[in-house]
């Protein structure tokens, strides 16, 4: 690794920061974060969750739209009953050179992290999260080898604030003939940075985060931080300590390291306000359409939509209308809050785990 760059100066009032992965500006308005709020408050998901729910489509032994779940005992995957990509997508042609179309060929899978309906990533043991990461790596290898698959997108939507009403711990895998937009952008930004500097973009970001005050946890393989250019208040990136472009490249030790960091982030999120933290998590890995992606910056992103326990970050005029993100917080301060929210999980304190 090259010498660490100097630490970035603290945030200024009225500041824009360059997002080097997306190659776009983020507007920071930390001085407006405490402005009065008279809009809708988000009620957190705090009710008790049973370990088994007879109405849950993901619990072991329960009926789904198509078929019945086996009595699985660990991590378990199945093909989504209503996939957004289909093996039998009709071949459609178009003779319009502007209104292009193509078949949505591929598959979509659901991964149940654990048979226990009440667990979350934060409530799993380290070995159980490792089993999830191992399965992600296996499914990535299998799906990436299919000729119709251009991208394996692994993501978790957690909590009703991001539209998931079922608390059963699970994620989804989309694998079709589509390179998702953020990944296409990261392909280009990674290539451009390497051509310009000879360095890998992911490693350049890591070096800057290691030199700054925003690291919240780290181990031999991975570092978790609130990035300097965070788009959401409590956004966390999990960055590998060496250049890699996909899950397939992780060693056994690195899969273990990634699992520990993911669990660490999830526990700190829940500890922050002693409530289940909603988030969207996405594994950023290179496309698998035969291109050269050696410079792609593999990492995992967590995007929690809450700014406070009961205030959502709404995407409105600047974000939806204008297409650029506004962050009302200082990433240095948010990282300090997450650093102070170390484990064990608040619900498990006093218990041996
Ligand atoms: Zn369930």
C-alpha cells in the first residue's frame, strides 16, 4: 500500500464533496441538520418478533406461493417465486433505434440467513454470518458462469422504512442480463482512476479513510467506515484491505473477515438507538459479462434511511428532481457515534453468546 495521504480537513459550512466511485458531487449541509421538523415521524420497528411465524413465507416448513419450504436448519436459498428476471423471457426484437428493448433473461434468488424468524444479521453468531458469506460466494460463482447473466447483485432490504414488512432475516440475489447503473459507474471510475494514477480506486479510498477519523471497526481483511463522501447520515462502507473485484476472489480468511465486519456494523447500528436499524445493504462486485474488471473496487455499502430514531431522510426535490444527494450531517461525527456503539448487541448484554 502507498504512503497514507494527509488527513482531510474538517467539514466546512456550505461544502460539496466529490464521490469518487459515482463521480458526482454530494452537497453537505451539516449546519442545517438540526432544523425544526414538523413533518411525518417514522415509527421504529420495536415490537417483539417470534422465532417462528406460521404466516411467514420464509420460515422452515411453511407454504410459499410456489411450493413449501424444507425444514432447513442453517442458511438456505431458493429461486424467487416471482422473479424479476426469467429463464423463459420471450425474445423480443425492435426496429426502433431509440425505444430499444431486450428480454429480461436470468433468475432471482432469496437467501434466508437463518431458520429463526426473529434473528437479524446483528443477532446471528459469527459462524452463521460466515455461512451466509460463503453461500453468497458460491451463488456468485454459479450464477456468474451462466451466459445470460451480466451481473450478480446481492442486496438486503431491512425494515419497514425501506419497504420490507417481513422481519425474517434474508437477502436477495438478482442475476440477469443487466449491469446495474451504480456498478457500471464504478467500472468506469475504477478504470479511470487506475489509468490516471496507476493505483486502484478502492485502495486509494481505503488509504484516505485509514488516515481519517471515520473508521468504526477493522480486522485483518476489512475496514468499516463512514466514508468522507457519505450520501446518508449513517452510511457505512466495508472496504477490503487489498484490491479485489468480486466475492469469488475472497480467501477463506477474508470471507471470515468480511462476515465479522458485516456483523459488527449491524450490531453497532442496532446499539446506536437501542432499536432495529433499517437499511439497504448492497454487495458491490464486478459484472460478469466477460469484460476485464481487474480495477473494479469490490466493497459492501450500507444505506440506512434514518437521520434520527424517528426521522427519515426523504428523497425529494434535490435528490429525485435534481439527481444529486444532500447529506445534512458531518461524516466525522456520525462515525464517532457508531464507534461508541460497540457490541455486544444491546439485546444480548448479560447473555453468553
Ligand atoms: Zn419467518
